[in-house]
């Protein structure tokens, strides 16, 4: 198989693009997709400080590397979830990356903020571990960005993540979730920072290939709690569709973003207020994070 | 030839002298779900592998689950709306339970720069 740009031997075939690339041309293709995402959704400018949420996995470290290479001002944020060896190893990957690239890394421990690590939160709440974990991560990303003066948080969500989320929302007709799905969420309140997903145009396989080819030392093993998650099942279904019909995931997500999402936008905006306890933004009186912390405190 | 699989890491022996896609087919692995690594580079599905080769089939999916008989079944019982790591989907509150108000609820969506088509793929995927 030959590279469609230079004709040399290809290292990766992208069936959805009916293309194959050699290593240098794939790297350029990848970065072009990130540039296009940032430009199209006006995610951030070179003058802005970007907080990059990193997990030690392929997506977030690939994102961080591209943004550094593109000359953006980045700081990493690693949220230590306290999930046994997985967290120890993923944190080490992030620290190693930050040191090698000479970029700052902020480490915040969920256990210190919530009162217990994710495995204990799971037991206390009797909810799936991803529930309290995701809530804590979204809250802490925003709060850390606000406290440290970052106007924007970038996450490593890729096309597969976004397509799987969309699939889940459609399967349950979560019409309130559909308009929130976007490559860029604006800061609609003084205490909400912008949230952007510069990898949303790139598939999981493409981010993995980029991380591998760029010799990024990422954690291949995934979180032990992820096994059996519904989103994994959705990704498997979508991968089978993609196999039968290259471009299916891309068309599903981009068709939604371009043509369907606007139809789900609410006429009346949800009233946002500040949590009576912590001052962060919520739709209620006390935010879900504070309620979770209370629940953990009572039980431990 | 030797094939290294991940999550959990293990090895299997299969016949070489054929294309990568034939090896994947035998192992019932969807090509889209793995990187095929030989040495320090990636190989495409049409490339030949020999009996002396060692290739790693590295899952690309967060969660590491690869469909196929070479994979153990994921544990059940922890089904949830949200993934750990990079795939942060929205949590799905259990029925009848008060939903946690999330940061980011009710945000208006920024519009992409005007006048642009989007979602176009490079190349002719026809």
C-alpha cells in the first residue's frame, strides 16, 4: 500500500478517507485535522493559556504533544483518581511527558477534594464508578482552570468517543444531552471556562497511531473500571458498522453536528447559579459535587 | 509467527506466510480496532508477515476491549453511561434518582465560523 501523498510505503490505511499515508505524511494529516478543529470552532488562540486535561492515555498525550508542537501555551492537568496501580502508572506517564517536553503539569488528587478516591466513591454511592468519577473530573477541571486563570480546558475526546456518546444519547433519546454535545462549549457563565475537544475529527485508531509513531509513552492498559461500560459496547457496535461501511462513524457524528443538533437546542436556557457551598456553577442550590462530597463524608 | 495481544497481555502462535488481514481474520479481530505493530513501526493490512515475524495487535479502544475470540469477555455488571479516561461521556442517572446537576449544563453552543461546509472527508471515499 502506498502513501497517497508521496507514493512511499504506507504505515496506516484510513479507509474512511480512502487513503493511506507514510509516517511523515500521516503526522502532517493528523496535525492538519487538529488545526482545522481549532480554527473552525475558534477553540483558542496562541495568546491564550490552555489547560490540557491529561490521563496518561493515548488521546490526551497525543493532544498535548500536538498543541506543544503547534506553539500553544499549555499546562497539563492530571486528576489523580486513586484507582490502584492504574492511577500510579498513568500519573507517571504524564509526569514523564511533562518533564521531557519542559511543560508544567498540575496534579490534583480526587481523594483530597472529594474525601475519598474513586473506588471508595463507587462503594459509597452504589453507583457505577464512572458516574462519580466523571462528575468529579468535570467539576475539578473547571475549578482548577478558574483558580489558575485558564480561559479554556482542552480534553482528548476523539471521533469515536463523540460518536459513542451520541449513539448512547440517541438510544435513550436524551434530548437534553444532544445540544450539549459539541466540539466546543462556550463559557456561558463567568465561572464556567470554555471546554474544547481538538481531536474530535480524528478516530481512536488515528490517535493511537499518532501516539505510537511519535514515540509517546502512554498507558495502553485502561482503567480497570472501564470494562463492561455501556460506552465500550457502543464503540464496538460502531466499529462493526465502520468495518462494513467506512466513514459510518464520521457521517453519524458530523451529520449530527452539521444538520441535526440545532433542532434540539432549547428555546429557554437553563438558569445557572452559584452553589451555596462552593460557589461553582450549578442548576440547583447545592452542586452535585458538594452533595457527593457530603455523601462520602457521611459514610467514611 | 508470534502475535502479542493486550489487555491482558499474552501471546499466540499462528501461521505466517500470508497477509496481516488474513491473520486478523483468523483471530476474528476487526482491523479498525487495533494497531498492527512490527518492530518500531506500523504495518498495513495488505502487508505480508512471515513465520519468523512478531507482531503486536494493540487495541485502540479506550477500555482495551477487542472483539474477537482472542479476547476475554469484559466483566459485566458495571454498565454505566460514562467511561473513565479519555472517553468522557455524560453520565446517565439511574431511573428515579435525582440527577446530579453537572457543570456545563445549559450552555449555549458556540457556532462554527460562518460560511463553511464541514464534515467533509479528504479524498473520495466513494
